């Protein structure tokens, strides 16, 4: 059974699901299902063994470039054994790392955890209680063990803002890095993946009450619209969270210092302003 040729290793909330889906639609590629096996990071998944992991790629066509996308792989210090485990099994793999403005990533991460009910406090307080919000946006910190083990030439940095602005060109750049022959093309009919527009907080029994078609029919039939709207409003984050000026200033200093350390990997100095410039 086969092993992957490359791995999209992060970062969380930076468009990795969309990139995975786009690559899966190209004839040269075979992408794992599930998208995020998290095999090398999560102890419980790793315990399933090598045969289980190889089985994810068992149906890959002959000659296909095989990949998976697990953002847990760049979540230090939460998962400290990822690099050593991966290097032992697929030492010749290449890696894609997607980045976005680190503050924007942090806020999207906060929204995700809020909707899942993991975080319940305001964002400034959450940063104190959940240091991973900041740590997962420290891209140089997350990539350091990968660069040390595999070298800079095996890692392709991708900027989310550029992938959003010039998707076809970025997809072609990724495909070329991975050695794909023939043309690839961004599929405009494929919606962005893993995007929560409504920001609805999950609660115990959410899937049974909300995602269940029978329950949905009964709710719409028996519960007045006004009451349903009131309940939904109480579970919804109405506006995108904003950081206090003081908190933003502290984070800006942390992230600018971290981005400066990426210079050897990206071949030049990068700042938060560069993300905004690409977006404009």
C-alpha cells in the first residue's frame, strides 16, 4: 500500500481545506479522505498503526501524486511528536504550508472555537486563557522543526491572501512544486471549504436538533418563526470580534518578530503589511 508524496501541514484557518479540495479535482492528484487524518500528531490516531494510514491511499491511481492535509501537524506545543513520527515513515515527502495575516488567522481560530463551545469568553480574555490562539499564528515557530529536519527546499509557503486573489496561478505554483505534469486549473464551481458564515454556537445535542431533517421539519412546523429567530440570535456571533488596541499592539509585535524569522524560508523579509498589500 502507498504512502503520500506530500502533506499540507497547515496552518489552521488558512484555506487548507479549499486547497485540498481543489487538488482533489485535478487528475494528477489523489487526496486522502478524510482530509485531515492527523495521523502523526494525535496519539489516538497514531495508535491505529501504519497499515491504517497506508490504507488511506490504497485506491490511488497508478502514478498519481498523493497527499493529505492535517493542520494539527503545525500545532506546537500541543502536538510535539509530529515531525519525528512523520520523518520516520515518509522521509522524502514535500510540504505545503499556507499562511494568512496572523491576526486574521487568530480571530478566525477564535470564532471556530467559539462556535464549537470550546471558548466562551471575549477574545481578549481568550488570548490569556488559550495561548494556542497566538502560538498557531507564529508561523516561523511552527515551521522551525520542519525546516531543521527537512530543509527549506522541501517546504512551499503559500499565502492565503494571494491564493484568494490569484487562485489559478497559486494552484499552478503548488502543482509545479509537487512535480505535476500537464495543466491544472482552479475549479470555480467548487465552493470555499470549512467556512462558517453564520457563526452559530454548537451545544449538546446540536446535530440531533439542528442537523436532523426530521427535527428541522418539526421545528419549522411547530415553533413560531419569531421564537426560532430569538433562539438563533442568542446562539449567534453577530459581529466579527475585534481586539482591544493594547492587545493588538502586543500581538503585532509578537507576529512581526516571528515573521522576520521566516526570511530564510521565503527568501526575503515579510511583514503583516505584506498580507494586506496582497489583499489590496
